[in-house]
């Protein structure tokens, strides 16, 4: 298949359990919950996305004709060194494009493959780390994984109802919105009221990383 990629870049993972780790971010173009166009945001299933996933014009982005070609680009972006290689596959919604061929090609190049998804599509087999961030009003089918990351606050989501899902880590992250202080206070309150949840902050934004 041909893969449509918004961008590929080297950074530190800025949020979640793996925060602080060197990683290549592979961001696929496209999402099934929002077109990415501002004029559609108000009527989208996800209205608070803070990511540009439209098109293929970002750093390292483009069309890739094969899994091997795309995996080679990820490897070049990592640079020297074969230890602790990590690629974070995200979007948009990565499960619109991520497949077993690409996972295998990345494994062949020594990468652990992490995936960040909205959970409305089943995860591909062979992933090393699955992070799901549920959105209110959507049908989440991927209810197992390593990390459940709840962006908060969201109306029509009951955190207690998510606690039966089969994840190793439950994280609450304040929504990046105009009312940042209110969102942070709400996330702190949830973590204090329900100890199963841990507070996650977007540290990459605080230190100026992509």
C-alpha cells in the first residue's frame, strides 16, 4: 500500500508513561473523527485536537510506496546508534494506515513500535506499546493496551466506567484549550479523587520541543 505521512521527526516523547524518551514520531495524515479543517471542527466527533495532520507537507512527510521505504526513512531520522530505538506512530488516526507489514519492517530495523490511537479501530497485531485516548461520543473498540490517556475534562465520559478496561496505566491529561487553568484543576481533581489515575502533562510543550 501507499502510506500518506504528514511528518517524521526526532524528539523526546513529551507525555504519558514514556515521557522523556528519545523517539522518532511518525505522524500519518488523516483521521476518522475530524477532517482537520477548522471550518469542520465544531461539528466533528473530536473538537479539541491540537495536531496538524492534514496533507503530507510536514518535515519528512510525503507518500511512501512501501513499508520498507517508510521504515528506511524512520531509521534515517533516528540517526546513529541501534540501542533503545523507539518509534511512536500517531496521527490523526494511525490505524487508518498502520499495518503488519510496516510494523515488521520497523522491527527489522530494531525499533520498538508504539502507537497512539483514538481506539475506534482495532490495533494491528505486533505492536509493542498501545496508547488509547478515548473521545466522548465515539465507539471505542480497542479496550486493551498499555496506556489509557484521558484528555480532561470531556462531557459524556465517566472515568469510572473506563476503569474496567484492560490497560496497565490510566493517565489523565488536562485538555490544551483556552481555559487551561480550569482543565489542569479538573485533571488534578480526578487524579486525587480516583487514585487509579495518574496526572500526565505535555512536557514537550513546556520545553519547546515538537
